[in-house]
C-alpha cells in the first residue's frame, strides 16, 4: 500500500502549466528518484507532495497521520547571525540533547553540535539538514537535490548514508537528482520528469 501518491496532478504558475497529469506513488522502504532537466518540475512535484503548493487539478493522497521529512535543495543562512548546529536542530520544535546527539551520530556528525552552521562544509550542511529531517521519525523522507554542490566522493558517501537510513528506519525515500549513473545505483525506481512523466 502506498504511503503517499499523486493522482493526475497539474500545477500552474501564472497560467503556465509546470506539471501536467502526473501520477506516482511511494511505498514503505523504497527509494524513488525523480530525474529531469532544469525546469522540468522536479522541485515543484516535491513541494506539491509536501502540500506546500496548490494543485490546479488532481489530488494528493497521504496515509492518515503520515510523518514527512524534508531536506531542501539549499538553505540560506544569515552569515551575521551565529547559530550552532545543536540550536538549529531545535528549530522550529525544541528537541532533547539526547535526540539531537543521536540524530547527529546517525548522519556521521557526532561531536559537531557546537559548530557554527556557517562554518560547515557543503557535505556537513547536508548531513545536518538530514539529521534535522530524521528527528521527526519520518515515514517518508523527501530530498530535493541533496548532493548539489558536493564532489563525487561526497555524493557517494551521502547516497550510502541514505541507503543506511532506509535500512535502519524502513522509511520511503523520494530524491530529486540530475546525476543518472549515481542515481541508478542508489534507487529502486527512477521517474523521468519533464513537465509530465516520460
């Protein structure tokens, strides 16, 4: 049974159709990757599934009480405002020190709780964003181009981490990516998108 599904959805911005008649579903424990060129609607589909964007047509079905985790494509950090990794993990909902420590350990960032967010490398930042998403014990984890800006070893390490998360939690994982050869090794299914499912 699917945890979340899109049924014939269309999304329009200012009268321009960005997604047309898209149907897909995600089941527990599977890794599905959305692949497509820039402007193909990949991030739009993720935001529609999350309920952030309104649909022009179609519907999104979610299992009742479904817990979603989200790692955005990028996070803009105010370089003038100091904030530690530990404090960031408690935004917007405060978490215990134990939960924060366990989340950081799970993503390979143990001992980094007092680091400043702006001092993190790209790979470290992505791991912290993943830790924050995992704090809610999501049944579905959505990652919007999580390896953008990482070098090849960083990408490979991140995809191995995602596989570990799936194995340990049983969460379904939906990823957006450009990188076909890495994606094929890391995914159970690939959805090719270019405004519609190709």
